[in-house]
């Protein structure tokens, strides 16, 4: 009888494991995924900033990284100019970059350089705001010149909608088991790996060069919600605690990653990015 009890217990454990594997709350996100830019978007809801009635302190560059002349363009003796539009976040870091006027051989080199620039915060009456900044990057044989345009007051306004072409994760690689999900983002030739542990204690991810977190440390607290992986992300920036929520959902062969960042003062959504991926064939 004791042996039968042991066998029955083992069978129950196997059945329980099978049930967990088939739990609709934890769909299988594993695989290789490629960004579909045509279906992706970035939206911000920052309050409009006007010149009237406010003292504006425009951003000042405090870290400059010159672009590298692309070797193939140099070998072919090509020159060109790239016009970019960058978003500076409230801490003066580059939050996004997109191409306004392309020079295909030079676009990525210009983006890679501008992404690394840092500025003083842009303030109105002492309150930091996110702003647009347009940048012209010129590549010519023998010389290389970067011309950041002055930041006009008119640029201090809500961003509206649009998709940046800068440090977006172009590919995702997801490995998943019953207890943990590991997501590797590939962007700008670099890979960034983050771990998720749904239902467990918070996971601390060290995400180098990802943003403005102290010591590059981000706290990920994840849970399953109606088949979606919902993660509350928290970090400490130069202006204190910041938070965001990331939701990963799958529909057939499409994976959607939606990130919502809240205003630290009001708690309102100030940034919503929806990235849509299709499975690599």
C-alpha cells in the first residue's frame, strides 16, 4: 500500500506539472521576434510648454561623442548629411532618435553618436520638461562636422505620435520555462538581457547604457494577468524614483510589447510605446 501511495503521489506531481505547463495565464512567448515598424508607435502626453509666462532654460550639451565615418562610405569616397530629430528626457538624456532626412550610408553612424550625447535638463520656471531637438550631422571627406541646431522655443511642445528610428529593439530573443522568462533585446548592434520571474520577488536587472538609473539597476516585478506578462519597473534617477509598466502579449504569431511611463509628479501617463513583433521565419 505504501508503494502505491508513492506512485500515486508521483503521478499527481506529473499531472500538476503538466497543468502548469498548459496554464493559459502563462502563454509561450519563447522564440525569435523581429520588429514590425509599420505597426509600432511611440506617443507622449507631456503638457505643452509656451514661451509666454515662463523662464526657459534650454539644454546645454555636457557629453559629446563624435560620429564615426562609415568605412564603406570612406572607401567609396562618399559624403552626405543626416538630419535627425532627438527627444531629450527630463534628465537631459536622449530618449529617442528618428531620421527626418536620410543619407542611407550615414544614418546609423549619426544615430549611434547622437544617442550617446547628454545635456542639462530643459526647464521652464525651474520645472524639467522633455523637448525635441533637431540635429544635422554632416559627413565630408577629410572632415567630419556635427551641427546641432539651436533649440527654438517652438520645439518645446507635446510630441504627438511617431516612431523613433534610434535605439529601438529591432529583435527580441525570448527563453522561457515554468519559473522564469529571459528577454534579450538587440538594438544598435548591442544586446541587452533582462530576467522576469512572474509571481516571485522583484528581480534586479543591471541594464548598462539603458537609461538614467542609479548604478544601471532596474527593479522588475512581474505577474501574469489574463495571458499577459505585466511588469512594474522601478528605478532611481537623478530626480528620484521613476516607474514604468511593461505589458507583453501574444496573438498568434504576433508579440506586442507596450511600455507606459508615468509622470513622477502627477502619476499620469507621459509616454506610451507600443512595439509589435512578428516571429522570425
